């Protein structure tokens, strides 16, 4: 308020002398509306800089830094850093301790950067840097140690890796020859290699702005913005990878070095630039460039003040119109003078002393006027800096999709540190421009140099973590040779299941279904279908029409099966089923009709005919007593007799896999395989009767329900089972059984992921090493979460929200790892499923005796339908393992219901043909 009062008073006085000059000064005072407009312009430039097609014309280059992670407090070790970017060069040793206190120790030494080096050749510059580093290492007795080094290079570079960057242009009065366009890290390495006494590994190159963010990020995990406001000015921030077109990949975040000093180089700020800004620019080493920097950085503010004072003196408004040599000498007024003159608490004494030293001999009114000029110039700098920073904060908030952003801005630079009013002004304006952002401003205590060491420390940590994560996930990465081995073992188990002498001990049971044909299009009539395979039970009426108007119409009703019924007695279960049938028949008004019925019973059964199925064992959480070893069709007939209200012609009992094959077979006669890839996993296919030794007869074909979920129960795939598979198996209701299904089906994949996440958390690689109560709960990580997390369209922010729903408070890095774990588990499942299917299509090809097979696989199941990558990986695996088979995959529409009716219709058709 004080400065505003003085400003109003001052401009009033100035108006009496020169209305024109006061208007120039007034033009530097920017309203909030103007600042919001600058903020919008800067946001547009940011978006332009991030786009691949628009970056070349953008003034704000938005350079990727390849810094992908902030410090998390677990970093440790000894690191070297060198800092090149101003009148002094600095070498440092940084020790980072992981002692629970998150502490570090820093020792450094400054070296002057001589003018002949700043304006010499690249070879001379980097030799000088190497010489200084050697001197520092010798002074600390470090020359015999192999230490990683971080390089702070405070000039705009185009980076292609963390340890590789080509200089775009020199700034800050540097004019070194032969460096622009070359990789500065390579130049430094070459210079270091000439010193045989030291062994240094340059791991990272960072801008001073990035270094500032990383230094502050070590002390405050919320720090995701870095700001330099000193001799030069720049900002960086953590951007979502999906928005950075210049870099491949869309996972995680990366620090973007905005290089905002060039904002306005295309004329975007011309309406805000004064005649003094233009005069200053023309007299600079790089006219027309870094225009934003020239309006706000300390390198130019003193000169801007000089130009204004000179103009005012010539207008007779200051110093009795006497123009001294000081006012005519470029850069005679420096930023240190401006800072000293704005120390209001000391009154006018500082101002008078400085002006007197410059031989200006001011009056008291002159001192007040000069102080106001300094205030206006530095306040405009803070305003413009605040507007650009507010644009970055708004982008961060929108990226995170939060109503209110909490973040920290790490700051370094002489203007911010030494100017008595600057920090307060900057903070106040930023908070006014972005009221929905809670911003903490954290001054970097160790400068950007420590940041280079922190970037190196983080790179070291990530490399070590990467090794640990890779070791955990390595068993899930199956080679083509391993998958061929799985295919061959599955083929052997299929044969064992078909042979009379080995079938009893076979893990893949190869159950005959007595379904001996697929639809031929002549089926017609009304059929009932029952579908029992999970916690819901369906009753359907299916009307099949043949001929030219061939169609299938379905009506169904879903009924719940309570847990107490699922795990009660068999009699209670089948009585409940018949009650549901009665309700449906009444609902449809067909209670008196005796319709043929197909019963989809999605549990392993041993069939003696198409209408007889003996339950081998319950799966999917069913535990009804007195059912295993019993004929489920007889149990259904008994329940119908007990009710004594209606009668049904139970024609067929079928598995959901067979139903899927028949449904697709109705559309495509080439469909002779059915695959379920959902909660459970199974396959059926049409086998030549001559190969089915456990059934009499050699003519024609019969559908075999493989029940391949039991593959591996004899230990034949133990070499690919991980410790996580074993943990999931041991905690299941049927330990030691259905091992293949437990590696490939939706019912178990989420639990495998949960076991891996627990292990990674115990190793300190996830969730800051804290195992939450929710993560300890079996079944908490459902397979639907895998499908959601692995979606290509899902941003990491949404992944974090899914994990938060599960009570897992994750960082961005945690989310990337969780997504990777989900991908490894689901990919292996799809590959194993593909290897098993390849064994079956190869068998079909050999059965037909053809060199090349064309066949269709009917598929159903939520894993295949809903997971974003499962179907593609499965199909790719089949193509690789069965290259002589051209396999079409066809999605089944309601295979378990419609399929049962079609099987019933086909059975009736074949029965009628047999009678004729």
C-alpha cells in the first residue's frame, strides 16, 4: 500500500512536469486484467511448445529435461556436481544420507570464469571446467574414487537423454565458439578423459532451474516447480508425459524446462513493451531475443532504470536537467543499486548515497522520484513473473483435475534473494491471480548445484529400483521357446486325456459332451435354456427360426443364488433352480407347455450321454453338498418331480464353453472351437471320434470339453509358476488344483497382482514401504481393476484414483509401477492361454491332414472382452506358435444361454434324422 500511495503522489507530481513521461511510467504498471491476459498468452505458448507440429514456431520451447522423478527421501551416496552458468564456476561434493532424517552434506569451491574462457573456444571452456574439478577433487582427496557426477549447465539445451544435450544458444554474455549445436556432456567427458588421475561418470545434465526444483524437492515432496529469478530468469515444472509430443511414451511425468525468457520474441508482448524496453533490447548482445527475460531479470533492470532516469533528466524532471556521465554510461546503474534504493525502512539515505557516488547530486525530490522509478520497474518484473508462474500453476492444477492445487515452488536467483520487496510482491500477485492454488515458495538454500547431485542421486535410485522391479517381474516374461514348451506340454496332456489307459490320471480331463454336430441352419422351434455358472442364474426362452428369415429371439430373466444356497445342500440348490424356472414360466405364460430344455452347467462334468452329466467337482465358490459324483440332470428332474407343477424335456446338459462354440457356429460353420476367457478359463473343440478312446464309435465328430484349467496339476508347468502363483494357490478354496486356470483366468489375476504389490512394498519400492490394511485383504484387487488400470486412454492421475479407492495412497511413480505389474501379469495370462489354444488348433490341423488350416474360435468371457490388451496378445501368441493355422476369433453373443438352446435344437434335429 505504501508504494501505491507514493506512486500516486509521484505521478501527480510528474504530471505537472511532463504528462508524456508519467504516461510512460504508468504503462509499466499492469492491472490484474492485463496480467490475466499475459497469463492466457503464456499458457497458449506452453501448449504450442509442447506440440510436435507447433514447437518449431513456439517462442517458449518447453524443452524436455528427461528428469522423470523427484527425490523421495530414499536416495543415498556420494556425488559430485559442477555448476556452469555465470561469472563463477562451482564444484561440489554432495553426500546424501538415508538415515531416516533425510539429510545431506555439501562442500563446494568457487572458481572465477575468466572473460577469455567465456568468449574463447569450446575446448578451452571444458578444459577449464575439468581442471577446476580436478583441483577440487584433489583438495578433498577424492581423485582416487569413482563417483557419479551431475552437470548443471544453465543455458538452453535440447536434450535427448538425461545425460545428453545439445546447446541451442548461449545466454548471459557467454559467447564460446564451436559449442552451439553440439552435445555439451560429450565435450565435458572428453575434457575429463585427458586427466588420467580421475575417474568420473557423468550421469546427468540439468538446467539450473531444474536443479533448483530438485534441491527444494529433496526438502519438500510437494515441490514440482522450479523458478530462477536473478541474472537470468526461467521456470520448469513436472508435466504429464501424455502431453509431451516431443518425447515418446505417455507414462508418468517429466520435468519441462520452459525457457520462458524468449516469451514475446514473436511480438506477443509488443503492446506491453515501452520505448525503454526497445532501447535496452537494441543495445544488448542479442537484439530481438529473450525479450521477456529483458523485462524481468536483474541483468537488465538496472539498465532499464538508467534509461528512464536519463529520459526524465533530459526532460528536465530530475537533477535540474543536468545529464551526468553516469547516466550516459551503459550498465552504470546495476541491480544492486536498485535493491539498495528500495530499502524503504532506511528512508532516502541509501538512494542519496548511491546517486551521489554516481555524481548526480540529487535533491530530496530527486531521491523520491528515483526510488519510485526503481519501484515501478521492479514491481513490473514481479508482476510479469507472477503472470507466467500463475499460468504454470493453472496447468498443473488442470493436469491433476483438482479444484484446489497444493504445491511448492522452489526458487533461486539473486533478484529474489537480495531485493527487499521482490518476494513479497511476487507471492501476493501469484495468489491473487490463482486463488484456487495453495502455493508455498521455498528458497533454495544450496542453489542449483546440489540439484544436479540430487538428479544424479535420483537416477541412481531409479536404476537400483529398476533392477529390483525387473527381478520381480522377470519370471512373468515368457520367451517364445518357453511358450512353445507350454504348447507341447498341453498337446501331450490333451492326448493323455483322450486315451483310455491314461485318462483317469490326466490333468486335462477331455470330457466327451455327446454334442456331435454344429448348427446347419435348419434348426427351428421354441426351447428353454438354463444357465448356471456363477452367483446369478438365468432362465431363457429361445425361439429359433430357419429358412430365409433365419433368426434367434431370446427372452430371459435373471435370478440370484444366495450364498447359503451355493454352500448348502444339493437338494436346496436344485429346488431353488426349479422355483426360478416356475417363476419364469409363469412370467412368460407358458407353464403348461412341455418344451425341450438345454441346461448350461458351467462346472466340470463327466458325461455318459448328451443328457447325463456327473459333476466332477465344484468350482467358482460353489460348495453344495451331495452333488459331486451325482448326475446333475437327474437332480434337476427330481426337483421338478418334487414340485409337481410342470414337466420339461431335458435334452442336453452343456458346458458354457460348448455353448459359446455353438452360438458362433450358428453364424460361422467354420467355428469348431469354443474358448472362455473370463472368471474361469476353458476350451472345447470338435474332435474326431476315432481319436476319443473313452467313447465307443469311430464315425463323425464329438465336442470335447477339455477342462484345461487343471493343466499343470501334475507339476508339468512348475518351472514357470512363480512364488506369487504358489501363494495364490495356497490361499484358494481348491489348493493344488486348477493351476493353469489360476495363472490365466480373471478370478485370480488380481490376487496375483496383490501378492506382487505386497512384495514390492516390503522391498521399499512402492507406497513408501507402507503396507496398508486394504492391501492385506485377499481379493481386494479385483481383475476389473487390471482392465481399468491398463487402459491406454487412462491417465496416471486416474490410475492413482483407482488405487485410492482401494485405500492405496500412491505417487505418480507408484502408479507407473502398479500399471507395469498389471501388464506383466495379464500379458503372461494371455500368452499362456494362447499357447494352450495353439496346441488345439495344431491338433485340429493334423486331424484334417492339411498343410494350412482355416478355423474360427468362438470366444466369450469378460477378460477377453473387457481387458484392453488380452485379446490382442492372445491372438499374436497363437499366430506365432501355430503359423500354419489361420485362426479367426469371433465374439460370442450370449453363448451360455443361446448356445444351450442351439445344442438342444441340434440334438433334436440329429435325433429326428436318426429315427428316420
